[in-house]
């Protein structure tokens, strides 16, 4: 899916947001090549925003 998205829209970033406590999903996102770009609090819990850099 990630490969398809980057081929179809190479100038766009993909993002994912998850709770910081969700370590299994965070490891999966990192394994898929996404990088933690921001931390913030929402819904009373720490969240982490992951992103891919757009291809140039």
C-alpha cells in the first residue's frame, strides 16, 4: 500500500497518528519506513505523528 501511494502521489507525504503508548503499532510504522515527526497531547493522551518524506 505504501509503495502504491508513493507511486501514485510522489509529491505527497503519508501520515499516521497513534498514541505514544501503542508501542506495537509504532514499531510497525517504523518498520514500514515512517519517521516520528511530532509529539502532542490530544484526547488526554500523548500522541505521535509519523510521516514519510515526499519523493523528489
